[in-house]
C-alpha cells in the first residue's frame, strides 16, 4: 500500500480505532504510538554490481506503558499530513518499523475493516539475491 492510498482509506474511515496485525497474526498492542513518519532513501550496489535506489515512507510504531493511548484514523491522517512536505511523490510504499527487543521492518499490505475500526495488515519482508544470473545462485 502506498502513502496516498493509506491517507485515502484512513480519511474514508474517519475517527475509527486502528489495529496492526503482524504476519504471524498477532496484534500489536492497541496502545501503540506512531512516533515518526519519514522518507527513507536507500542507495546501494547489488551483488551483481548494479547500482540501485529505493525510497519508502516509513512509520515507526512504538508501545509504551500508557495503556489508555489509542490512535484513531483521524489522528493518523493528521500525523501523515504534517509529514507531507517530506514526500515529493505520494506513491511511496509504506513500511512499518516495529519491535520489542529488535526492530523489524514490515510492508503495509492492506487495511481491513473490522467491527470496531480498521486493521492494518503487515507483511514480512525477505532478503534475496538481486543478481542470481551473475552470482550463480539458483532461485526458488
């Protein structure tokens, strides 16, 4: 899901509760905070020597001991709109950083309506060889 789609879905569901579901099906505790919204640009050379770039919108999610905290769709839209000057394109894919002991990065793949709000569905991200033909790696 990209930045623009995220804002559109949140805006169409104004003021509802938000939930986040990890790839395991486990829910991040509902008292999560979005502590930052940023544009992350990664420039790198793959194992085949090809220069590459990727740019994403990253939301960092954190849970604290304020168990009464609840982020609504309306509040998240406000946070995302305040970060809009950071983004030259609205089609950036959205990633979520979250972790208790180790920070992991997840792709935001979907938003599913539930009886009391919206569930943001997170998918795991995998590493892989980007140049299997040059490395001699067989895929899959």
